[in-house]
C-alpha cells in the first residue's frame, strides 16, 4: 500500500507524524448522535518515522487507566469495535443494524 505523507495542520507542512485515531460507537436517531463508547487507535509506525522510539516511553503502573488505554490502542479496530458493541448490548442497548465507515474493513 502506498502511503502519502500526512499533512501536519499545526506546523503547516507535510511530514510523517504519528498520531491516534478515535473509534466511537454512537447511537444515531436521524438527527443527533449519542456517543456510547470510544477507543483510541494508535497508527502503525512507519519504518522511517523519527518519533517511533519516542512512543510510550513513560513508565505507568500496569493497573492504571493509562496503561489499560495503551494496551487497548494496540488492539485492532475490528476487535475494539466488536468489544464496544458487546459492552453496549450488555448495558441494554439494541439496534437493528450497525453502520461502519469503509476504512473500517
């Protein structure tokens, strides 16, 4: 897959920036979206990315919420999406169908 350089809107230039993607599960009623759950997905490190070694250097207590988020962001989008759906159903939310973006597949 050929990746084009990402545009850094803060610095105003192109470059390889490592970042996160927000994966949100929401209930849509036709007019508004009620967020039910979310995860952060870490972008895969590019081979030449300068910042790759800088990621996750901070030492965290394995039982802390931050450490749990780091573990969660390394899991695939599909796995996290299914986990979010399971949590929503467990809490009593029901839907006739699930709509996902094309990048999800």
